[in-house]
C-alpha cells in the first residue's frame, strides 16, 4: 500500500492511496494515515483512485479517521473510487456515512458546501 500527501492549501490536505486496502495494506499505512487525517482540524480529501481492493478492515480505518476528523470540526471525504471499491462502500453503507465524490474537483466543491 502506498500513501502520498499533498497540502492543497493551509486548511486542506489530500491523501492519495494506491494498492490494496486489505489487512496487509491497512497495516502498512494505518499509523501514518491516522496521524495525517485524524490529529488536526484540516479538511481531508482521500484519493481512492489507486485503490483496487477494499476490505472491511480498510473501511474501518477510513470510518475511524472520519469520525475523529468530525470531532475536530473538520471533514474527510473520499473521491475517485474504482467501480468495485465504490460498490463495496455502497454495500457496506459507508457512502451514506462519509461523503464520496467522482473526482478531486467535485470533492473540493463538496467541502465548501
């Protein structure tokens, strides 16, 4: 699992993920992802376009960090999911708990709304 961070502006960070967000992949990035997403009041965009598999442990990591972000008065949104990943999120009901968008531009607009 690979994780790359872009500071989009002083209040917004984009975390770009690629690989399999399964038990092994989640374990590889969990601590770094959590420290980048859950520990401050910046809004977070998570680029999921490079994630080709999403297991329940990956969903748990995303939800836990989104809840921590919300408690700090900020948001975490997902964008760019591949069809199989989007289907997994929809089936698990995650997309009703955490905003999802087709691309980075619409995710940025969603944060402003």
